């Protein structure tokens, strides 16, 4: 099986989400390859989960501050994409359940992160999402952790979500993407949430400060996007026993590589 690794660099939110889906559609039509993609966001963007209400975001304020608003094809809650590396894995489903694939992808990311010298672990518990989403803090992805999400000292480092699609031959295609925090700028999401009052805002700020961590803070130095991308690539190769081919940076929105 020919696996592709591609770094598409920084793009607006709509491009990033459409490109992830284009990789899925290419696989579904039998024309693509399983791919690990890494990318960034320019301008800064807020992405919402597929079923999340836009009413939870102060869109006018975000627009005034030059922040994109985009909806992800996957579930989960809002993320402010700034100082991070976003990864995306698209592949045919190996007849495994969502959490099993989630675990395998997390293990590959863990393998890469350990090369950077950081001690990461996986969350063992799974929250009751219907109850969680009724809470004030639920609008922010990084206010809680799900099973197999990656942590440092119990604080969330990577937030991920997965969706399954049906291919032309009836098989399933997996799309999983997630945010790996390089710096603390994700915390600014609180400025753009519609909360009841300043007390709720301060409580959520304290909660996210307590529950999240970024690589630069964990290692006491700046971790660059390029350094992290190399670690992610190597982690997948070692954990999964694969060898990537590299796609040309000139990419079409059909998911085909030129």
C-alpha cells in the first residue's frame, strides 16, 4: 500500500477543511492513496464541530479581528487554530471501530512526540457527551478530553475528531484530523465565545489553563512547525511500519497530487 505524506503549509480555514474532504472523496472513488497531511492556518481561524451551533460564537467580533470561521466535517467543539500543527489521516477503514482507529492514530502521534523529548500519555476515560455538551464550558474543545486523546501530566495536548464515509465499493473511509498545540494561543477562543457573563468567562479561562498544555510550555523552548511535522511523519512510519512517499506541494482540490 502506497502511503503519502504531505505538508500543505498555511491556508485559510475553508481550504483546509475542503482539502481534507477531497482526500476522502478521492479514496472513496478509488483514485487516491492513504495520506497523512500536516498543515497550518492563515489567517487564524475558529472551527466548529459539524453539529455545533454558530450561535455559540461571537461572529461579529471574530470577523472584526480578522479571524476566519469554518465548520469541520467532523464532530467535536470549537477550536481556535493558531499556534498549532494540524494533522489529517485519511485511509480505508481496517474494519475497526472508531475508538480502535483513534487509539492507533494516537499511538503513532505519541511515538513521534516522544522523539521531541516529551512524556505523553493517553486519556483512559470517556466523558458522557450529552451531559458534557449541556455545560457552559462545552463550547470549547480543549475544556475536556476524550478517550485516547494525548495528554502531558493529565493536561490535553492534542484534540482530535473522526468521521467515517462510505466508499463507492461499500467500504468505509476514515477521516481523522486534530490540533497539536505548539503554543498557548488556542486559549484566546474564550474571547469569541458567547458566555453569560464575565464570571463564566473567567471560570472557563481557569478551566482551560488547568486542563491544557502546549509543546513549547512542556519543553521550555519554542517547538517549530517544521520540527513537529518531522516528528509526526517519523512517528507514523515507526509505529505503523510504513514508509511514506512525498507528494508535491502543488496540490489540486481533488486530492490528486501533481
